[in-house]
C-alpha cells in the first residue's frame, strides 16, 4: 500500500509519478491512500482533470481518500481479500 499525506511539490511529484506507473501498468495496482480528503480535494481537482480529458475518468479509481488509519486499513484489507 502507498499512503500519501498532505505536502508540497516533492510529495506531489512522487504521488503523480507513482500514479502514472500504476496508470500505465508499469507497476501493479496497490491500495493508494490519500490522507486528508479536504486537503487533496481543495488543492487538486481530480474530477476536473477527468472532465478536461487530461486523465481518464477511470483514473480516479486508482486512489482513495481517507481521513483515518482505520479507513485506510479497511481499504488495504479489501484489496488483499481473495
């Protein structure tokens, strides 16, 4: 799993690089958790990126917004449950 917390340019650079690797299937999909939904939705409008055609609408399924460790853990467990 990958957990990303609010940060600046370096954090966003690493986040987008990793999402690109997953998007282009150069990396296996893993639970990708963005902690702090309010932060992430206020600094990056992911839906608008999809609306503008710069990412696929399905690309917003590559990550999950979470606010607590418990929420993150639930997503990780669901991903690895067979």
